[in-house]
């Protein structure tokens, strides 16, 4: 059951008021802060992975097994962080999270709640 025009208009007004009164909360509800943090973790992990490769190769060239193992452990840890951060950004498997407005998300939540109560 879609929202009526009046409900949509009221929801848009509420959204504008929320953005005006508390932009930080509105940003959090949109998920931009979380996406930015996940993106930052992926970039840092990628840099750590490159450093791990350099340490691994240095250990191989210098014939220092411990250094090579340390490089591999760094690579493995940073790859794990990158993959978990990347998967944390999506909501359905590997599909990227589409940009959905607060109004659309609230409307979907409304549908789920009222659809579940009618059953």
C-alpha cells in the first residue's frame, strides 16, 4: 500500500526539517558517514597490503624467512580488513548499496510494518 500524496508531502517536510535541525543525524540515517568510514578502511587496508607485499618480497630477496612470513601475515590481515569493510558496504551479497533517500527508506519501513500487521 503506497503512501498517499498528503503522507508523501508530510514525509518530505519532516525530512527537510530533520536535515535543517540535525544535519549530522540526517547524514547518519542516510549512511554517508558509515560509507565514508568503510571506504577509508578499504583504502588503508590496500596500502597495508602493498606494504605487506614489499615486506614479503624483501624477506624473499634477503632470504629471511621470518621477514617473509611477517609480510604474508600483514597481507592476510589487511586483505581480511578490506574484504570485510567492502562487504559491510553492501546490503544484499556483493551488490553495491544504491543511494536511497530517507523518504524512500521510511516509506519502505512503513510498508513492511503495516504489511506485517495486516497478515
